[in-house]
C-alpha cells in the first residue's frame, strides 16, 4: 500500500502542515467550475444573438 491509513485519514487537529487546505481547494475548484459554466453560457448567448443580427 502506498499511503498508510494513518495518512489517508488525517484529522483536522493534527500537526501536519497543509492538511486544512483540501476543503478550500475543493471549494475554489467548484467555484471556478461554476464560473466557467456561467461565462460559457453567456458567451454562447452572445454569439447566437450576434449571428442572428447579421441575417
């Protein structure tokens, strides 16, 4: 086994540096994903309206 169970289930109160960053990284990744979906939707609507105005 590459990772022992002791390291796989690190508690929040341990002295291991960086163990509390995982939830923040996850929340940031979710926020960026939602932002990407929102911007992509707006851009698609913009292109559709731009192309419809040319005809």
